[in-house]
């Protein structure tokens, strides 16, 4: 990795500032001749200090920029690095980049700065993923999870599993190679392997939560016509997205929108009111509503509190009752006629609100927080990438094969093969055992300049 790369690290749009990043062994030799302080002197390339400089070449002024130098290995990439905070005009930035290219830099590929950080041991793959997650975060839960992962606790946990797998495998191999001299530590070995199985299982279980944080929670608002589903949708979004009217059967197509509830990204679908109807168009809407609600992670089942329960309301309660979904008794601002006891007998979670006035609606936010994010206090964060979770599952499968083999009295060299596979799979998650192709694939998902 001998060349020196540069790129604009900020978004390609006009802004007050734009940052150009340079990394590589020639960072200083390329950049310093182009920089002058206000008094005409060359800047001292003192690491970590920001210096206001003019960028000049051949008597031409390109920009005034605040330049920060970092010396290898104490930089993001582990190489010599400089960051130029230029004026954020696209033309200005491009002209400075062009100048740097003329003087010997190469334009960085997407993610190349982070890839260099990985290759120099500054960033493992979990934390690289966390950098992507942080940049792409659209909710507090995502932001928090990515920052927790950047702290490195999750990486350390997974690395520890990998290291222990390798150690135990080495012990096992010693026994295979020198059965007379080395004692087979059978019981200890088994209990250690089972502890690793538990550790992997905890990480895998956490990845479901990680995925939820990254991908968001699918919520479907369902209920009979006129219960106030569209009013609730609009109330949650904070603007009028769905048509509301006093005519039952208003919503037909499913209306979907994303918002945040309880700090979590949520995808909410407002659906057609569930009832028997002769109208063929409405029938289609009802069929779609039913299907969406059955597939959703969570249903908000809305009931009109101001009228007695109809048979159709009872069907909704039968279908979506239980402990997973939330019953929303709506229109709390009106005289209540609904049989609340019945609703409380069918659902574990119930809120009473007025979607129209907004009264009580914070309870939905709290419910999502309590059900889906309260546990997220796990300090090290959760794995969010599906492929990383799959590698852990793969690792656990091999580990379990090794355990089964040892329990059933197969020869230890079989178990050792399984442990080798298990370690390889787990090591791929942090990057301890990855191929070059995998590395390229991972870092190409980054944007240019990162
Ligand atoms: N007083 C009162 N009226 C409400 C409340 N929520 C909804 N409404 C009224 O109830 C009627 C139906 O509301 P919608 O939100 O369109 O009901 P919906 O469940 O989407 O109905 P469909 O789309 O026909 O299935 C409208 O006239 C709303 O203004 C509420 O909390 N209080
Ligand atoms: Mg509606």
C-alpha cells in the first residue's frame, strides 16, 4: 500500500465547508509545498494541530483552508493523514483535488480510507460496519447501537470467542499429535466448548435486535371501518398523510410511511377497515389489509371506544389479540360505550387514546420503547449485519458438531476439524480470518472519502 490517496470526504453539494482527506506515505511531501501560512511561512506539520493555510501552486491561489495533520500510526487509517477543511464549493473542492492528483495523489475508491484503517489494524470489521451504520443511522436506536459498537466491546467479545476456539483447538491438536504425552482434558474441554456455544448463542440472539434496530419495526394499523385508523396514522406522523372521513370504508389502498416511535425506526401501514362488503374494490383493500396485518411484526388493533363492539370488532380482537400486539381503544374524548372488559380479556397490552386530539398518544411511543428498545442497554451493542449473524450461526453449527463428536466418542481429530471451521467462521466476523475478496466487498459499501 504505497500510494497516497485523496478524496472529498463531505457530501457532494455546496456547503459552508468541505473536507478533503489525504492518506499515505507521501501525504506530507505532496501537501507541504502547496501550503503557506498567512505570514508566508510554511506550516509546521505538527500532528493534531489545525493551521489556517493558503493552498497555492505556481503562483495561483486555490483556497484558504484549515489543515490538520496526523502522523502514522496515530491516525484514522494508521498512515500519515491530512485533512483540509476547505470552503465547501464544489468547484473549489474539485480544483484542490485536481491539484493533489497532479502532484502525485490517487483518487480514493469508496471506503478506501476505512479499508486502510482495517488493514493497519485500526478498525475491525464489526467497527467498520458500525461506521457504515452510524453514517446511515436514521433513528436514535441506530445511532446508539453504532456508537456502542464503535467503542469496541462487541468486537472484543467476538474476538475472545475466536481466540478461545483457537486455543482449545490447539490443545486438542496437541493431544491428537502426541496422545502418549498430552492428557486429553475431556471434561474441561467440553464445558469450555459449551460455554463458547452459550456465548455465540447470546451474540446470535442479539443480532435479531440489531436487525430490528437497523431495518425498523413493521407496524400495521388494523381495525373496523371508522375506528380512527387513519386519524391515528396521521397523529403518529405529525401530518395528514391518510384521508380521514366520517364515511366508513374511506381507506382502501394501504398507506405506508416511516416514522420514529420509542427511538426506533418504524414503518407504519394504515389499512382498509376490516368488514364484509359487496364493493369489489373495498373487498380487495380488506384482503390486502388482512394479509399485511398477519405478516406484520406488530399490529395496532384500533377500536372505536364510543360505540359498542360489533361482531366485526370482535373478529379483529380474536384475530390480533394476545401478547404481541397492542389494542388501541380510540375516541377517548367521546362518551365511552365499548365493552372494555372484553378488550382487556383479549389483549395483554392496551392503550386508551384520542387519535383526534392526541391525548394519550405518547403511550404508543412508550409501549414501543418498553417492548422493543428498553433492553437495548446492552453496552457493547448488537450485530446488525445479516451476513455477520450468519457467520456466527455457521460457527456455532461447527462448534456443536465438535461437541457432539466428542460426547459420542469420535476421534478428537474430527472435533479438531470442526473447531477449525468454527474459528474460521467466527473470525470472519471481526476480520481475524477474512479473504481479500470479502474485504473489498465490505469496504466498497462505504461512500467515497470514508
Ligand atoms: N371524536 C373523535 N373522533 C375521531 C377520533 N379518531 C377518529 N375520529 C373520527 O372518526 C372518523 C373516522 O376516522 P378515520 O381515521 O377516517 O377512520 P378509519 O379507521 O381510517 O376508517 P376507514 O378508513 O373507513 O377504515 C372521522 O370522522 C374522524 O374524525 C377521535 O379520537 N375522537
Ligand atoms: Mg382510514
